[in-house]
């Protein structure tokens, strides 16, 4: 059976919170089988918050978790990197309420995970396999999951902006495709919204270093992909869907959705118990033995600023 995985060793980096603008240290640490992904606030007596929909909290423009009034915000890019690299069990330590924004993409987190290395653990991984369609819509925003043999995402967006009238992409999400096609895509914002965000005390750490900013007719900084915007929406959806607590096997189709709809949908999935089964997948050929390092399938992206291996 495909085995659960954790990190081979701990890694850390320093960045800033997008909304607070405050400096934050993030550490990723190995964890035992069936532990899952759990956040730990080292500034609050190591208070733990499991990364599941049970602890979803309302935050503007990002996905956050809260329990007993302790919160962790902007978790989605890190979660997307962890699930796509097949990290089932990990402790995510933070000394502040926000996961650092890094460059606005998941590439720096991929780098950290690759630096830590991956280790197979002596227990099979369980997947949430979709067997009947599940759908949710709110006005023009729609999201659905359909049965499929792979985890696949189709995303389409349209905004009232010359560069964003319509973008659509379908991608089968594997470790390789995520690292190459999705992880480097950065978050984006509209210049006209930046002032409003600042007045509301949000995006205080935001800059051209960690977001693509759209002016009236074009972008203020160079794009990494022509359709970087829809690729980033795929990244967000993968990260938000991780809150179901299992890797999903199914075809996710989303149109004009966002964090609020992604996370409401993640909760809905767990309620619709007729629509899925928990399954264990056959062992991949040439898999490494238990405890052995898992070979990396991609060259590491460039090191993020402030990344250290501890
Ligand atoms: Zn995002």
C-alpha cells in the first residue's frame, strides 16, 4: 500500500505576514503516523490547531483556523505544498498568527519540504475517493467534485479587467505537475483594492515582492506564466481542499470561486458521506522501503530569502 509520509528532518524559514506585516518564523517538523497536519503556536505555550474544516474560521481574503480564540491565518499556500508533496504528518510551528507570505506562491514551501526530505512511514495512506458528484453554488460562483481516477482540477475565472476576462485550465495534480505548473503562481490583487485593504488594516505586508498587482490595463510586475492568475486559483483550491484531512481522488471543477466557497465546500464534502469512500491505494512500483528517503522528482526551486535548515 502507498505509505504515509513525513519529513526526514526539521526546517525553518523567516518571512512576514501578508496582513499584519509582522516578522514570523515558520518551522516544519516530522510527526508520527496518523498525526495529520497540525499548526502549533510556539508564542502561546505550543497551542495546537489541527488543519481540518472543524476549526475553520472567518478571515477576509485568506483561509484561517481558530480554536479557543487562538488562530492561524493564511494557511492555504503551505497546505497546498504539503498535500501535493505527499506530506501526511507534520507539525507546523509558528510564533505569530500568520503563515509567512514569502513570495505569494507555494514555491518557497516546496523548497523547504525538499530541503527537509521525505520519509515513508509504516502505515498506509488513506484517500478520500469521490464516488458520487457533490456540488455547491453561490450566485455565479460554483464548485463541484466528480468521480475520477486521479486528483484533477478544472478552474475558470472571469473578472472585469482586460487581462482577466476569462482564464481556464485543467490539470491533473501530481507532485511533478504541482511543482512545475502551479506552485510558482503568485497571489494577485487589484491596485484599486490595495488602498481599501490598507485602510482596513489588511495587506500591511503586501508589496510587489509577494503579489502580482493589476493596474487599470496591465500588471505592475512581470508574470511567471501568461495565465498565472488561474494557476494561483488552482493552488488556493488545492490548499483549501486539504482541510478535508485526506488527499482527494476526484475531479474538482470550480468557476469564479474563492476561499469562502472552497472552504464551505470542504465542510460539505465531509457531511456528504454517501458521496465518497476512504480507500488505500496500491503500492507504487519501485517505491522505497519504509523509513527510506523518498527520491525527489523535481529539481529544487531557488531558495527563498531567510530559509534555513535546522
Ligand atoms: Zn492564494
